[in-house]
C-alpha cells in the first residue's frame, strides 16, 4: 500500500473545513486478492453469486434486449453468446418454466426498473452519503423521511452501519482499517470485502467512530429499528407490486427487471465507487491518495465518481467542483430542494482554496492548469 495514504476525517464532531488527516498504517503480510484473511461468509457468497448468475441470464435473454445484444456482438461474439445462453438455459430452465409469457410491453418494464434504480440510488447518494455520513447539508423532517424511504429501497445495510463503515473508510482510506481497502485489488474492493468477516482492525476502528449524531436522529433510529421489515418490503415487494397492480405490467417480467436486473445493477454501480474510482482516473486534487476522478462512475452513480475531489473535500455537498450538469445530477436535485426550502446549510469548498490545493498537490490535470478546460468551466 502507499506509505502515506491520506484522506479527510469525517467524524461528526471533528469535521473541519479544508482539513486532511494523514493516516499511516503498516501491513506485515499483504494478502493477494483471492486469499481470505478472515472467515468466509458463505451465505453472502452464495447469495451474491446466485443473484448475478440469474441476472446475467436475464440480461442476455430479455426479449427486448436480446436482439440488440446479438446485433452488436454478432460479428465477433455470437458464438460466445450462444454458449452462454445454452449454459444458463440448462441451469435456469426449471426456474423459468414456472413463469408465464404474456403480451408484455418489454421496454416499459425496463424503463420502470431504470427509473426505480435512480430513485433508490438517490437515497444512497443524497441520503446515507452526503447527508448522514458527511453532514454536508441539513434537511427538514419530511425530506429526511423521503431519503430514508429511498435508501431502504436499495436492499443494502442499515443507515447506522452504512454511515459507520463509510466514516471508517474516509478516516483510514486504503489501509488495513478500511473495510474495502483498494490496495487488496479490484475484486476485494468491489465485492470481495462483503464475502468475508470484517478484520479486527476494521471493527476496532469502527467502534472508535463518533456516531452520536446518527444515534440521536429519530428518523434513522425508527427505520433502523424496523430494518428487517422495511428493507425487504421497500426493496423487493413494493417495486414489484406497484407496476403490476397500478400499471398492469406482467408479474414475471416485473420480477425479472426489478429484482434480477435493477437490484444487481444498483449494487454494482454502488460498489464501483470503491473499486473503479480508487484505481482508474486522474488525481486532480491530491496525487498522494488513491481515489480518482472517474467520469464513468460519475455517470452511472449520479455524481459519485469525482472521488479524488470528494476525499479531499468530503464535506462539500456537491462532491464535485463543477456545475450540476457535469455528470452530477444529484447536486442539481439538491439545489432544487434547497430552493424549495427542504434542505439548508449547504457546505461548499471555496474556488480559491480548491485551485490552490489542486496546484500544490494535484497531478496537473486540474482544469485551472489548462486554458481550454478553464474556458469550458467558466462558460458553465
């Protein structure tokens, strides 16, 4: 691992503007990505693998997209697609036969799943991440409830656990105490860390994180208290019930798109911040840390891929320097809700400080160091 990995501390009691806390930790015997250091969580492994196998099958064989995949890949990959389809057919044909085909509007169920994905994702990006983990703005009660509903529709962890792990990640980025340490490799930082028990170092550092603000938030406490009921209902039952009952969509294809397409897609774009945005991209603001500026991740996550900036200024509600349309729609929505009076006290890094820090610590890719890029930003 880099000898001087650093990031900003994000404890609720010690968030300070423009402060970057260096963290130095040593690793005696660094394991390879495929070597589990702790006990394997076989339930998680089986669930994640099964979900993705079924998801891949339906992504390939879904009636609306099947011919598009074959058209794009036919010249070089047609044989591979045929073999994959045959392989998955052998495995899943028994499951598939219990559903009935109907005259379904296939694009409609896919678009519904896509819209649902970004509504749910808003609960992660604007809620668990920018509001609760980093306190980058304050929200009134109705909006906090909306964010909690959106977050609990993602099929992920409780808000308390999500926030605690994220604060640990920021305080001990890419060290032994980071839950998804990217120095362990792409696989580990993307999903492997969910397949094994947390290391003692991670647990110990997690217990030292100040979570007073979360424990005192009545919205968080209510939703977390009934996590085992609310989470599956909002994540899997409601997304299937609404399209079928109110819009007369096919039960089979609603289940396919909402559970076996939307859900794994949402998981993977969330995980991509920990993997892609820690390995591929520029270090425009601080070249001494691993998090990067990754436009692809920003596009699929609604603005979370400007990760080098975010680790330098974790308390900035935009998680990005640019105007809202620069692959950062979440900030655009937050600006809108601010004008509606639902959120307030938005925290923002000053342009002067950003430019000075980028010039001093960045890798030279910051737009202020390139005339053409500077003009484009000025025009925004």
